[in-house]
C-alpha cells in the first residue's frame, strides 16, 4: 500500500519559497541602509533555511514523485541564483561580467562573432556565450544584461538537473541523485562564482549535460537508437563547449576518458552493452580533437 505525504508537507517548499525570497531581499535592503549592523547576515541565512529546509525534506522523502523532485531541484537552482541577482540586478558589476557584457554587446551591434576584446583577448576565440546572448537579444527587444540574467538563471537550474541525472543513472537512486544536487547547490561557488555572466557558467552547464548524456548512453540497455541519440547529443554539446571555454573543454575530455574506462570495465559483464564503450570512446576522441583543433586555431591567429 503506497504512502502519501500530508498536503501541507507537499506544498511546504512552494509556500515558503516566496517568503524566503522576500526575507533575503529584505536582508539586502537592510544591509544597504544599516552600515556596521550585522542583522542582515542573520536575515539572509534565515531566508535560506526557510526554503531549503522544507525543500530538502521533500527531496529526500521516499514518497516524493520523480516529477516533483525534478521541479524542486530546478527551483533550488533558481533560488540559489537570487543572492547574486540581488547584488547587481540591473547592470554587470564583477570584472568577468563587465568583460563578457562588452563582448556580447559588440557581437550584437556588429552582427559578427569573434570580435576582438582589449580586456580579455582570448574571448574572441570563444564566442559561445556572446553568440547565445546576441541571438536571444535579436529575438527579444531587451538589453543585453537582462538577457544575461535570464540565461544564467536557466543555466543554474539546468546544472542541478544534470547532476541529478548523472547520479541517478550511475547509482540507481533518485533520492541519492537529488541529495547530490542539493549538496552541490550549497557550495559558495555555485551561489556566486557560477552565477556570473561569464563563459565559465555556460561551459559548466554544457559540461554537466555532456557527462549526463554519456551517462545515459552508458546505462541504456534496451534501445540502441536511443543510446546513439544520447551520444549524438553529447557530441553537439562537446562542440558547444569547445567554442565556449578552453579549460572546460579539457576537463570534459578527461571526464569522458574516465567514463570510457568505466564503460570498458563494465562491458566485461554479460548484461552490459559493449556498444556503449565504443560510443563513449568516440565521444571522448571527438572532444580531444575539438580541443586540439581549437587550440591550434588560436595559435595561428594569435597576434605576434
């Protein structure tokens, strides 16, 4: 006989989410008007606990449906973007953000990728973020930074969702996958560093989902076409990483090689598909070729 949670427990995260966001906003407002007073710290962490407490309970509950877990994980990703958003909601502030905002503006105004950037010269060789932002801005008549805010918020949720998929497939437990995403969301880098409008943020989401597609292919035992589809999607993501961020490309290659070794080890078992090993090796090789090719291209086009 299935057990059902009380209605209040089910809705608690969604009821506390707006209250928690309001408390955090108040903490920022209080900090701006009360210099030297530490009350804003207490308000900030109170807001965090008000939402993350009920959300963690639902994530780890045995009776929580998969769809609810996924929705909660995305909500946590968006919620953890709130502190950075409130820090500078209307314009770029951090050094990386200013540089990438300038690059996105140049791409949008000229209509051409790979615009030279006097602040960070390497940016012209990695137009992934500026291309995405510029393309979206042509679809919506809003300023570049507002587009950036929307993009980074969505990436924040996508990263956590990818972590869930990876852990759930590798470990075989939806609760462990959700717990892993929750723990990942608590690291300070996710709240601030990975919430900047910078190419590392886009590359992180692409990296996580590349690993997710490889994991889905590795654990797919019934449908060869579906397995091939995941690999093809992974190849597209690898290409996107290559034109977005250099270090993430190298890390992606390394992780894919590790997954290929794991796949080769698992393929010795009769119930494991050996085709997955070959496909992931191909994906790792593609990542290595893309990374090497882009590095060579930068070397030939770099100024003397």
